[in-house]
């Protein structure tokens, strides 16, 4: 059993399909299947249930995969140690961000990051926060942009900025005709559209609802922020949008009216997190400074 065998196993767990796992591993399907079978023979246990229409892992297989992820993460850190020793500001950094932030923040900051570290390759991964934090712990990511708070003692949290929410309402909606700023209780009362479970933006909006004493609109949950935007434009309801998602280079939609909210304005706070044990900690902390300095006007940086 070697590192490559563990990579095959983890790939199969992620893709749940021998063909797709082999493609992701840059090998043939027979090679991947044979190596996993050899691993099972060496260990004397079944890791994968065979014969079903989908790839299912046994209980011991799940446990082995969890340990394999940690081993692969440690192996990656060994490579990072060597690379950092030779070229501290070169190589690559695997950076994660959640879907309601990545498309709207990165256009503002990625140019400054490239100019600061022209020899550094930034590999971007877009996933929900729960997945990002798991990948951080397992070593699959070097750093991640997430919303605070982050309750994990193994991670170092570097606050970056505070982003306020604005009300997005269809043109012609009663709230769209009110003078700005609009009271938060009025904005979230009745037909508020939210994202589906698993999105941190949903949790943040629900907290606003809880404080205002109202509930979301039942029977509708969007799978992306862009779906929410289209539903508002179509007159289905109103929603709360992070300010970055309505700033250029995002193009204004004439069927949507944006309104600021009264104090206390709801907001979310974004941080860059890394493992406390990361061998790239100095570089990642420097990256946090570059991101903070590159923020556009209207986004409040947080003190280090």
C-alpha cells in the first residue's frame, strides 16, 4: 500500500464511480480497480461493497478513507515544507471559498494578489462552508474564505472584512417604492426568499429573520444566489443580498430595486482561515493582508 493507492481510494469515495474516479486520477479504470482490490487483500477486509448499482463503502472502508485523507494531507504538507524552504512566495496555494462569496470577492482582489506574488499559483476551490472546513482539517486545502464565527481550535482565523446586506425587491414591489433606508423588519416580513439548507448565507438570513421576529417564505428555497436574483427579478419575492454581490462588475438588473437597511444593518464577517500547524502560515497570513488591502470602497476591513 502506498500514497498512490490511498489517492485512488479517496478518489473513488469522492466520485462514487470507478470510471470517474479513474479519470480524476489519470489512470485506467482497470488499474484503479485492481489497486483497490490489492489494498483490500493486503488489509484482509472489504472496503467497497460490490454488486450494487452504485459504489458503497463498508463501515471499515469509511474509517480507512478518513485516515487516508489525513495521511494524504500530511504528505502534501511534506511537499509544502520543501517548496516553502526553496521558494517561500512561489509554488501553489489551494484556496477555498463558499459560493455566495467567491464570484463577487475574487474579481476585486485576485489581480492585487497576482501582482503581489507573480510566481504563486492560486488554485481555487468553491464549496459550501462545511466542506471547506473539512477539507482544511484533512489538508486538502491550504486556506479558506469563510464566514465567522469559526469554532475549531485547530484553525487560525484571520478576520478580513464586514459585509452588509441590502434588500433586493422587484421593481413595482411596495418595498421598492419606500425611501431608503428601509426598516429591516419591513424588509424581511412575508415574502423573503432564501437559499436551501447547507448555505451559510441562509443561516445568516435566518438569523436576521429571528431577530426581526418573522419567517421566510415557505415552499421556495433557491440553490444559488443567482437563482435568488432571477426569482426577485421575476417578481416572486424579496431577498437579502450581500453588498459585494450587487457591486460592479456585477451588472445592474433594471427589474430589481436595491435598498439599504436601517441600523442596526445586518451583516456578515468574512475571515481567511488556515491550519495552525500549516507550514505556509507566514505566506497565508501575508495573503490575508493583501486581500484586506484590495477590498473595494463600501466594504469595511476588520482589524488584524
